[in-house]
C-alpha cells in the first residue's frame, strides 16, 4: 500500500540512509523465519530504505528471497552442510561469534544454526568486526568446505570465506548518529524521536510530548529513576 512520506520522513531517509525502517513492512516477515525480528528490520533498512514505492517493492523481494534461502530452520542443518560440501560453499544468515584458540594461536568461529563450533576464520575478519568477540552479531556468511582439510586429523573443513554484517559489527556507532543528528533542528529531532517509538507527534499536545520524552530519559541516562503519579483508580 502506498505511503505518503512527509518532510520529516524525507529528511530522516537522507540523514540515516540504510537505517530507516518502515514498521509496517516488518510485520510481513515477523515470525516466518528462524531469525530475530531485528534481522528482518536490518535487511529492510538495507534494501528498502527509500521513499520510492517501486524501489521498496523491489527491496521486499530481495529480503524475502534472502530470508527464505539463507535462514536455517531446525531440520535443515545437515542440508546446508551437505550443500557446502557438494558446491564448495553455501550462504547462510546466522549469529556469528568467535574466540581465540590459544593452543593453536588461531581464531575459530561458531555458527549455532548449523551447530558448528570450530569454523576457520581469518584474523583480519575478526579485527574488522570485533563484536564477534563480545557476544557476536548476525551476518550473511559464505561458508566454505575444504575436503582436503576434512581428511586431516582434527581438521576443520568449514571456514568463513566472506561475511556481510546484518547487525552493526563495530562498537563505535555514535559517530554516524551524531553526523545524522546535525541535519535536524531540535524541534525536528524531537518529532523524529517521538515518531520512532510509534507515536505521531502532530497528534500530541506539548505536555503529552514532554511526558513521552521524559519517559525516554532512563534509556540514555544511568541511575535516573522516574515515578509517574496519576489519579486514583
């Protein structure tokens, strides 16, 4: 269904290209694939971050195809492993974590959807995406299979050939946020924050908007406690 984008939507799309997601599009994927909702949101932000309806429709097809082909369901683990063996590699969407194997002085990755805990990964990938060492992140992973390594004693035939982060893979995200913020006036930024939590700022009184903004403070300020008092009953 076509959606009218006002000046604030247009400004947000320019300031945060690739990060703006229409929530109504998210509902079309919610619960259909074995990945968290925010994975679908991130893909929508990548392929549907536009105010052009034709581009959004094309992006939706890409997201649908990627989720259907690369999200691993519970009974498909061995199927994806077999595809990697038969074709040399396979692309999946999974939570990627890594750790240092101190005995062999190498990094190894974990892909839980395939129950793989000893996947080879290049150190440069770990350095460039250090969040995989602190809880990990979802990514599109091209997983390769090397039959020669499989024949070795204690060999690790599976390896990460390429990866494309779906979540932010680095911890420094305040820089892009600050640069985008510079494009807004204080009034526009306030309206964007209200809209981002599902409220239409034009339909709120000044006092109601102030109350909502105050409720957001504990999310960004430590040790800030709020008690709301209302009428009895």
